[in-house]
């Protein structure tokens, strides 16, 4: 009997010790991108405070919602801080650490933090980051101050921008995910963009802020040329476990989903694990030629509303997340390495290879270089400054190999590659103009190499 009592008290002591350790142990410091790997765990992240809203639903609740962005990146995490709503909040731009439990619900993810010590400055000096554009919360706090003025705002697109559409209405958000955003600024975009700009892309936008009396809301009037993409939106991973209605939030976006392709009643469908898991599939001719029936894999495409099928469908555009962009020789530094760790390369000389994204005229010396020839194969692009003259146009999509110094522009708040020597590849084929399109379509090819069929006459 005595041995049983010894075993009982020993086990009780062991359990108490483990519980005590669980309470006092320091949570792991993780990257914001990794929070989905720690469901229901208490973790700590470090980032820049870019937005907040006190008592978000006006319930007199002791809750403050915050948005925290990577210090040198573009990922953002929503933080729900359960604390006295009159508690002091660090200024926008402050680098902070956040301790909280990773919470997931219906496809959304955030950090739940409790108490005064859950959020604090990352160091004793409360260092901060100065952005070149205003954060949305700064506009939201006092929009009248910026009424009928040109403003430059930092945020994330709620919907994609198509290159063949001359008008878009969407929102600028303080989080790449609509469900996690605390602030939305309605935007009207006039003009065409050159390439697809995906939903969730991190952008800086210059526009005219005004109050729309008819809709009783503030809006930002923007020209397409005034949108600067800092980081392209990522592919949205869909899950069969989500409620079907949530697919409507992802229409127009590049998505991926696991499933098996099958044909039924002259229509293609993607089937999940459950018999009720069905998604309309719109394959291209190239994909059909490769054979689809029974193929089980992760599918990539754009989620659209099909008027023919009267349902949401996955359109297969031939896009694959496994595109190998920017794979060059051993003596070449990948552009993505610089984009991910720019301060590790400052004031160094490196050799790069890539593709010019848009035409650069002989009388201009700045542009962008990407690690892929087109939008879908490109993972990143950086600003390039050509030091010296170039006698001819450098075409969009033209390959370039160059030696450059990596510098940081304080005025622009970004990395610039100063190229002093370069070698150009063959220019891409000219764009074909059609007489039926007219000026409204042709103006988007101004500055580009084009070809048109016709008869020359002297007037």
C-alpha cells in the first residue's frame, strides 16, 4: 500500500511540474508566414503595426483589432487583442512583438492575445518604420483632412485587375485577406493595366480622395498607371472543407485545389474526397489534348462565374505554381534572393539575368526587371536604373543580363539595381494591331513594337 501512495504522489508531482512548465515557458518566435503551421498553439511574432481599430463592432467590448506586417516583407497577420479598449496603442509603424494563440475558423486565421503584456515594443527604444505612403488607418481616422486631395496610400487589393478591362471598382484593404481586413477603402480605377494584378497584391496607389454623397461613403479615384505593385498576390489555396458560399469571395482570383477531373454530361468536373465535393472545370484545348479523365492532382487556375454553366468554375489557364523562373548559371544572383533579403546585398555588385517587364524608351533610364518573361512565370520584379545611354527601345519581355550595384533609395523606400553594363537578348515578336480595335485599344501599346496590315497611301 505504501508503494501505491508513493507512485500516486510522484505522478501528482510530475503532472504539476508539467503544468507549471506549460504556463511559464516562453512561446516560440515564428515568422508571420508560418502561423498556419501552429494551430491552437501560443506563439510570438515580430512585425510592424500598420493598422488598428478599437471595439470593431461597436459593442463597447474590451477588444482592439490590429494588423501586423513583416518588418522586411509583405505578409500580414490579424491580431485580436482582448484588453481594456482605453489602453494605449503604439504609433503606426512601430515594430512590436505579439504573443497570442493561433486561431482558425472557416478558412480565416488570426492571433488571439490577452492582457496588457501580450503586445509590446520589440526593443526599449520602440523603433519604427517610415513608409513612403500612408497606411489606411491614417486615412480612416480623419478622412476630412485629405478630402479633395491627392494621396498615396499603402494597402492590398480586394479583387484582381484585368488587363482587358478599362474600369474596375474594388477595395483597398489593410490585409491581403478580405475576411481579416479591418479597413476597406472603396476605389474606382480608370484605364487598363498591362498585366493581371492579382487580388491580395501589396500596392501603393496614388489617387484623389473624395466623399461620394450618392453612396454616402469615401472613395479613391485612381488611374491605372498610378498603381505600383510592391508584391504580387499569392495563389489562394481552396479546401473542400469550407462552406460552398465562401467560394464567392474568391471569384476572379488565382486558386489551387486538390481533386480528380472527370467528365459528366458533356461537362468537366473536379471531384473531392466526398461525393458532394464537386467544382465545375473549364479546361483549355491544350489541357484537353493532354488528357484529363481520372487525373488526380493539385489544380491551378482562375475561379470565375460561368454564365454558360450558371455556376462558379475553375478555368484552367495552364498556370502552374511550379514554373521555374529565374534559373540561371552559377555566376548569376537570383532576383528573388535580393527581394527576400535586400539589406544583405546593399552596396554590393552582382550579375543578374531577367526580363524587362515594360518598354524603356531611349530617353528614359528606369524600369523594372523580373525573373520571368511574363506575369505568370514571374515570381518577383525589381526597379532597375540604367546608368548610361541606350540608343534603342528596350522592349517589354526582352531578356537582359547585367551587372548592377544594389542600393536602397530612402526617398522611394525600395531597392534599386543600378546597372552600368548590360547585354540584351532578342526582342520579342511585335504586337499585332487590329483595325477594328481603334484608339481605345491601341493606346495601351504606345511605346511598344507593333505590326499592322494595311496599304500605305500619301495624303
